[in-house]
C-alpha cells in the first residue's frame, strides 16, 4: 500500500510545515525559554493508545504546533545559556529536510556515494577549521560522548598487543588513561564500557586556571608504570564543560611522546575557536594529537546531531572498526571507493555531512569565525558586568565563552550564598525569561552561562543579572 502523498499534497504540507518553522523563528524565539510544564502535563498531551487509524496531516501539524512546539524548551532562542547547546542555523534546516527526503545510508560507498564523499570532505574541512591536520580520516557521529568512546577504542586497539580483537583484554596488564579532573563524564562512561575500568581512569588535579597539572600527570604515569600498569593514553581538553578551560596541549603532547602513549584531544566544545586570533595561542599543540573530537553541533551552529572524530593516521582508525560480514561484501574493490562502516562503530546512520557541508558552504569559515568571536565577547561582557557589580562574583576565568558566577549580596555567609544560588537556579528555570544551569566550581554552587548562540545580543547579556536580581528578591 502506497504511503505517499499526491504531488499536490506533498507541496502543500511542506508549505504548512515551513509555516511552522517561520512561526518558531518569527514569533516564538522570545517566548519563555522553559515551557513551564511538568512531566505529567506533557504526558497528558500525548496519552492515548497506539492509534489504529491515521490522522490527517493538517490535523497532525496542528497538534505539532500546539503540543510539540508548545512543550519544547526554546534553546534556539537568544536567552538560552544552558549546558553547551548550539542555536543551530537555518541553512541546516533546509539540509535536514533534503537529507530525510533522500534517506541515504552511508554504510558502503555504493549505498550512498554522495554521503560518503561529502563526509570525507567535511571531516577534513572541520579538521582544517580547527587547525588540526590537512589529511585525516574520521567520521561524523551522533555526539561527543560517542565520539570520545570511538577515539578511546582506537587508542586501546592501537596501544595493545595484536590479539586484543580475538582474546579481549583478559590476561593483559591493566591499561590506564589520564585526563584532568575537569574531564567530561563521557570518558568515565567510555572506560567503563570498554572494559578499562573506572579505577584506571586517572583524574589529574588542575591549576588555578582549571588546566591539568603536567607535573602531577608525569608523576602518576611513572608511579603506574612502576606498579606494573600499562599507561596507554593522555587526554587533553580544549574547552572544559564546566568553565571552558583549555589544557596546555603542547606540554601534554610532549608527555605523550616521551611516554609513547596515544594523545587524544577532546575539543568537542572549544575546537571551533582554535584558529581565532584572540585565542589561538591557547590551542597550540592540538596539531600533535593522534585523535581529536570536535562537535559541529555545538560551536559550529549545526543542529543536533553531528560530532566529528578526527584521526591522523587513517589505518589506525580503520583497523579498529573494520569488520566485513558476507552480506556487506560487494564492489568494495572498485577504484577509490571508501566504505565508511570500516571507520566507525555504527553501520547505518543518517546523512549528517549534508548539514555540516551546507553550513560551511553557506557561511564560509571567515563569517563563522567572526560569529564565534562574537560569542566570546558576549561571555566577556557578562564577566565585565559582574566584575563591576557589588552583588555578583565571578568563580572562574573566562578563556572561551562560558562564564561561571554567583549571586553574592553582602551580608551572607558562604553557606547561605550557596543555598541562595541553588534556589536561584531552580527559580530561573521556572521563571523562564532566561535559561541557565548550576554547577560546582571548587565546591561553590555556580550559575553557569554558555554563549554559543549568535542570536544573543549585548542587550540580552545585560538582562541576565537584571533577571537574577529580580528573582533573588522573590526566593525565600
Ligand atoms: C568537553 C566535552 N566533551 C564531550 C561532550 C559530550 O558531547 P555530547 O553532549 O555531544 O555527547 C561535551 C558535552 O557538553 C563536552 O563539553
């Protein structure tokens, strides 16, 4: 039974869906960021038995308008500063529609020549954009967590004896991996899932700039070797999740070389800033990494999902993931074909490269870099407002575009200030005018703002302390 629309219906529904998109951008961006609903509220909107009969598309789009869009957090809007969530971009909306229409599956070259070749091109463009390497192998995956997992799998495979694939890790010396205590939780998940073990992920203390301490890193590696362990990988962070700190990547590269270890850099967030004149000195040494993760869906404004793994020596990536069963053996010997399934854990995935390619083509690297610089200036502007005020206090430096601070009016003890900020984080969400999250900085509760959305203006930034002051007067 054919499920397609008539050509006339198709054109009409695309127009109607386009109208919804226009409404989001014209009417909803300034709406309260958090929709102000409870889990029960959202469940109630969709609570029905599996439908036996279909609904006509006009009515379905109406339901989407009221209940889907109405229950969404407006994280593409100018007042969203939570987590590390990019604002997306409108060229990529067009890409997503075309990508879904073509439904490409890039497991093998012949199942999608265009998706394969665009992915190879885009991976190299992203690598050049961050100043890594001109010729890398890589893949575009769903997120930084999966990407870090894939890269640690590459490190593990290439730093262990030949029989790892067949025999697993049984009987081997325990492997150890090193990251700063500010490292993203995806590394904890990865070492757990890869059988390396959480106790073998060494969290090295940081300095007052939240950068890993190379002296303590060296000491720990030496001790572990002496204790009979097998140190395999040093991880540098180019933009920590908490405060945007960039490790001293050059020194980490020296350590990895001296110790003959794999060197991985997690640039999931900060990578796109790496060639900006204002901050590029922070990223010196990234070019020495064996592998890098960078997320176009964060600071390259590509909508979810798109996270790149970049590996300097293609064969090291291929030998980690290449496994070709009979049902996937066809035509691979025809000149110059690459089957992406050999370079990543997933087999089937969506045509992610189209939206990244269209974004880079439509805006060009110059405009994207200028936009990223604008985000950094927004974070610095908030920092300057806070430093000038007498009721706020910065809790961390602002090397990139994350600012962490406390509302700290005079007369409160440290504990009372912490308690007030915890309450404020909740009140801010419920109020909905702005959206930010809380974290801990050296044990203190911080309000954390991340600026990776070019829709945010200086005036919007000025509003952040105003809204917080207003709410502080209302929380008890
Ligand atoms: C430094 C860093 N690495 C990895 C990740 C994980 O990325 P994702 O959320 O795309 O899985 C994040 C997420 O914020 C991050 O900040």
